[in-house]
């Protein structure tokens, strides 16, 4: 597997080796993988949406059908933006700039979403925030971990992806005590005749 990856990115690896001094290689290599894993925790935090849906339903007093659109919309935008923009930006934009732009746009959009009083405005900013960040910067940690560790590409990228999987676990346990410190039970429907649930 690693040999296939090296062959696929041979020119990148040669250019990369030529500009990096051996004395600094170890530090840059490990910091890239560790930093990539931490960054991927933020990208993978999109899966807190499953827990967030009930709170969004209660706050905006909207239906389960509406809040269930959050994750599918993010998936669709991710696929669309990665296909049409992700590969191009990965190869033509400096990686630090790419991560900076993706993270800044993503965080700004998510912060704006938290201040919305309309569910559909929240939906638009929330979905865009996770999608633009994922589409622009998802491949950066993985690709550069391959370049640093061409003989252990699977292990290096696996560590980065481990951060992606860990993101929802970490942030979900931070989010829930903030939103629901008293651990109130969710009531669905909220009242007789209501089409949404709530936290009474």
C-alpha cells in the first residue's frame, strides 16, 4: 500500500525531500502528524450534529424532519465541494494558507450560526461552516503525513484519521454539559398537538 502511495506522489516526495534539511525532518514530520490529528478532531466534530438535533428542535421549535436535514446537507456539500474544489486547492494553494482559510471560514460560519433566531439561517451557516472547512482542508493533514512518512503512509494517515473519529467524542462531552447542565430529559412532543420536541 505504501509503495503505491509513494509511486503516486513520487514527484511530490522528491521535491519535498530536496527542500527539507535532515536535521529538522524529525520535528516537522511528527509535528505534522500530531497537528494533523488535532486539526482533524475539529473537522470530525461535525458528528456532534446527531446530539445537537434535539437541542436545535427545542430551541427553534421546529420539526424533527427539519433538523434531520442537517447531516445530509453537510454530506452533500462536502461531496460537492471536495470533488470540484478540494483536489484543486490541495494541489495549488499553500497548505498552511489552505488550513487557515478553511478553519477561519468554518469557525466564523459556526459562530454566526449560534446567533441565529431562525432555524433556516442556523441551518445554512451551520452546514456551510462544517462543509467549507472539510472540503478545503480535509486532505491536507493526510496528504502531508504521506509525504513525511512514505514508507509508513498508512500508519501516519491513520493517526490523522483517528483524530477525525475522536472529534465527536471529545466535543460532544464538552457540548452537552454546556447546553444541558441539569441533564433534563427530552420530551417529544413538547405539548399536545406540537410537531417538535423540547427540554421542559
